């Protein structure tokens, strides 16, 4: 059972608002990821982190930003939300290689964001 | 570039039928991972299986089985005697060996009708 949590599960906000999507894991994993899922189902990597103070952009360009101040916490921020940001955002973490764990990504339950 | 193709956008079958979900991938890497995830209506991604690129042994887990063929770059998923609870969107994914970044297919929406 994976211990990775995302809040909120659902969010409806107005255009121009600043929002932060929270992602926390209690497994001590170094590698964490944010994936964006379009309403048409496909998932794309938008951000990832190898550990504290490490953040990288993913394959899909995103106007969001992330931070990694603590190992367990990987929040995603939109400074000014727009309707084009309407999507589901999924956070994931992976065990450190050699730690004895498997290498599959553990996913949170996702945040469904709607910008009106 | 890495790419995963799930050619079947939607599949609908009657309960108890067998169904196979196709997955074809492209990569220049010699080592990589392959995954299948299930996404029920609630939205979370449920891990089903991981395969390393050097392990072509097929796997069976209850009613689920996976056929990995490196020669054709395919990693197909079969559900035997399907049940209504199998209805979900299924994703095949290709994982980078070093970074574990995932490239997903477009997903296949599977509907099992009673």
C-alpha cells in the first residue's frame, strides 16, 4: 500500500487565481513526479525531482512551478490559473534504487482541477 | 524519442469474454521498464505489472496475463473471463531505466457489459 497523498481531490477556481496542489509521501522516496492528464485521457510528465532542492521540467511544457524543500513534500503552483489548465494532476514517487524496494511509481489519487 | 502506442481507444465486450489490450513501444534504449496501470472512474492509477527489458518471461496473475515480445516491441495485456469490475481505462507505459520517468500510451477504455 503506497502512502502518497494529494490535496485537494477536486478544485474549482476562477481565472487568475493562484493555486497550490499539494503532494506528500511518507515513504522517504527521493524521486517524485507530476503528471498532467488531459480530459482526453493521455498523461504527460510536467515536472520531476531527484531529491531536496532538485527540480526539473518534464516532457510537456507547463506554466506551473514546483519546489522540493523537504523530501516528503512536492507542491505544484499555478500563479495565475486559466481555463487551459483544467486537467487532472497526478503526483508519483519512486523508491531509491538499491533501497530494496521495487521501481514502480506509486501514484496519488490525483487532483481534478477546473478553472472557470 | 520514446513512444507508446495503444491502438485500441475503446473496447466493449460482454462479461466472461476474453479481451486483449495491445501495446507497442518505441525506444532506442537497451534497458528500460514496461508497465501496465489501471485507472478506475475514481481517477487514481493502480499499478498492475512491471517488466524489465531483459526479462521476456510472460506472466500470469489470476485472470490477468501479459505477453512481452521484445522482437516486436509489444507488451500486450489479456484479461481472461472478464468481469464488470474490470471496466476501467488501462494504460501501458515505458519507463526510463535511470530516471524512471514514464511515457504513457493514450489509454484504452475497457467496458465490460453484464
